[in-house]
């Protein structure tokens, strides 16, 4: 008679999740990030864009934090809280898009360079090295300055600045994976190169990709804000955090809350992403398994 | 000779590194008939795995190069195939089992999907349901409950993983199975099980097998023919009876047997072969084995021995000259 056996089932994902849960700081980051995403998604419910965010109300200009305006109002009488809430939409969506584009392009370049090696590797990676030699910040500034100010150009600038970073990370991961026997076994089964890269190698490199993506997103938020602060990114009256910092700079002596709150929002967003990224790196590292 | 499934003739393979050329295979000749098992025996570095990779045309790119000879599979020259044609042959007609089951399964893909992968590649006309049924069948065939197909490789033990690897290799019912030390990484108790199973499946599916091993015990249990390799050459080749029971041997084969602990033997010490494999970048003149050979003569140092063949039993040694004559 066949006895029914029950096997302990534990997927890769749940194992990583279990380890991540143990990391208090990473969970804090995840909670903050989730809250921010929720706020960004529900922004229209929390504050009306036309009246509170860009609608000017000179009668209520430069009022400090109070019961009716928790974070106060700016020079044009706009509610700072409402602007920060709507600003999270811009920062989060732009950084997510920039990060996705950089991951997609960077992974392809890194995977091809790492997998094929030889001359392909040399050419691609030297190109990436040229891009890497310029700091991301400087790179974004020059690209936006050269192409002109627009949201699309900002995205292009960010993507170009971060593609080489991803290409490096992915290439090194793939170099260590492609030498493993299961890749050779796949080849011995008649699997083609493209399928080996997409189905066998990239899924095994997903850990480092996720970690790098999270950390890059934090850095991207910082760059978007910095560019906006310098007047190269999102233009007023759009409620970008960096733009708000720029606008508050003139009245910083009397009304510091105008820069404190947007600044805190930037710091919080970047910090939560970094905490989560660090936590994921630990959770995904098999050497740290319990 | 039309029966031969696989014929290797005078195959020469070199590896090129920055400093040296490594002479991995120096003209080996083998043949394997349908349904037979050929054992490839020899020390580490003798060229066993290189032989297997050459057949699969999977020698490392840019480093490994076939310098000469031919490999015929079912009459067609494998070395003349294009890469695209080879992809159709790999897995479909010839498949390979690698040494270490721990690493030859992809850790992030469910085992069932890994078997399915081979079917998807080579049997695109099969329906999904048929493919899924075949996966279950293959798993049951290697003694794994089909319900476990949804698990990941890390949930299996080493022996179970090797069974999965075998299931993948046999899923397409290849005509030739190359097993590169399939049991080396396994426990002794599991080794016997896996070998037994491979033998049964081989008979059931009418597959020929090229078994690479350095374990003579494994060879005696499974092989019809044996080729003993040394420094990229076949030094002795014959039916298993010739190798295990025959009276004439290459001194290297004698050395291999001398290195085996026997249960019944009364000898207190093993008699290993002195010395090491020669450096494949600078092989010795004359007979490759002469620096380690107890019967070495002046002639061995100067002149490479011919292959002496009697009743299908080949020995590459000068000492056989007068016996054959």
C-alpha cells in the first residue's frame, strides 16, 4: 500500500520573505515605502490637485503649521502637505520608470557581455566604463542641459546614468553563473544561447538585480530632486520635492518649514529604499541563511 | 561495421592557453554499437571528459580545438554539423549526464519544469497535456513520485537529484547516453541503485551508453566494452571479459587493478602506480606511459608503440609485439 507522504514545501520566495521579516530596519523601510506608495496612489483622495496643490490663495500665504494646514502654506498660499503628497507621485513614478529602463537595458548589456565574453564583452564593457567614469549626477545634469528640460529627457538622463551600473552588476553575476554545470547541462540538452540566458541565467541573477534596483531607485529620487532644485528637472508649479526646496530657499530664515518638510520627504523616501535594499541583500544572500 | 552507432577515429583535441598547448586527446579510436555500453576508464586528466565533450561538440569555445580525426554518429560526421544542427542532435539523439547532480540542475526552476524544458525544445508538436504526462512518467520511471515535480532541486537529496538528471537525459529517448562519472558524487549505497536503474532504463529504452568513470567496479557491473585511457590515448580496448578476465594487459591496466583493494585478496598493501600523469603540455617521447612503467625498456623511451590487436582486444604496448606475431 502506498502511504501518502507530505513534503515540506518552502519556495524560494517564502524563505527570503522569512529572513527579511527578521530584519527590523528593512521592515521599517518596507512599511515606509508601502505607505508612500499608498499615499501616492490615493493622492487625489487626500488633496485636490487644482485647488490645493497648484491653486494659489494669496490670503493664506506663508502660514506656519497649524490645524488646518498641518505642514503650513507656501508663498502662494498652497498647502505644503498637499504638495508633498502629490509630489510623491512624481518622485516615485519617475524613479520607478527610470530604474526599470536602466534595469532592462543594463541587464541585457551585462548579460550579453558576461555570457559571450571575449570581444563582445570588451567592447560593451569599455563603453560602459566610459559612461561610468562620469558621476551619475554630473551625467544627468549635462544630458538634461544638452537635451533641454522635459520629463522625458530627465528619464533618459537617469537611465543613461544608471545603465552602466546595472550592466556591471549583472555581468559579474552572470560570469559566476555561466560557469555552473546546469548551464552546460542545458546546452547539452540542445538549448540555444538566448534561451539559456533568459531562462537559466537571468532567473538565477534576480537577487542582485532586485537589490541593485532598490538602491538605484533611492539614488534616482535624490537625483530627480537635485535636478529639480537646480531648475533642470520638474518645473514649477508642479509639486516636485526638489522644486519645493528651491522655492522655499528664499524664505528659509523666517519659514524653515517650507524646506524642512519636503527635505524630510526626500530623506524618508531614500532612506526607506536603502534600508529595504540592504535588507534584501542580506535576505537573498544564501551564505547568510540562518 | 554498419551497426556502429558511434565511431571515433584518430580524434585529436588540443586546448590552447596563453602559455601552452595542452594535448588532451592524441588520436583516440573507439566504436560503440547499438545497445552496448562502453566504459571509458582512466585517471583524472586522461581525456575522458574531453572525449565526451567532443562528441557533444561542447568543448570550451576559443580554448578547445579538434585538430583532427572524425566522430561519426549513425554514419554522419558530427564535426561537420553546424551549431544549429548540433542543437537538434543534443538532447534528442545524444544526451549527457554530468558528474555532479548538485550543480547540474538549475536551482530556481522546479524539477518538473526542467524535464519539461527538454520536451518543449525537441517535441514542440506534443500537446501540453501529453508533455505533462511524459514528465510524470519519466519521474515515476526513475523512482520519484510524480507529485514531487513541483519541488525545487534543493528539496531533493543527491541521489534523487541524479535521478532527476537521468530523467531529463532520457526524456527524449536518445540513442546515445553519455554519462560522465554519474555516480562519483553519490554515496556508495546510492551508487549501486542509480547504476542499476540506469542499466534497466538503458535496456528498456534501447539506448547505447558511453560510461565515463574511474571506478573499475562500476565498469565490471555495467559495461560490454571497455577502453582504458592514459594521457589522451586509448592504451587498451576490448570486451569487458578481455579486460577483467584476460591474461594479457597493458601495464597501465595492470597498475589500475593493482590499485584496487580486493575483498578476497590476501595482499596487505595495495600496489599503486608510481608517479603522476605526465604533463599534457609536454608529453614524454615514445610510449606515454614509460616513465611509470615497471617494464620500461630503451625502446619504450624512443618509439611509440603500435596498437596490437587480437580478437578485438587492443593493447598499445611493445611487449605485445611477439605475442601477436
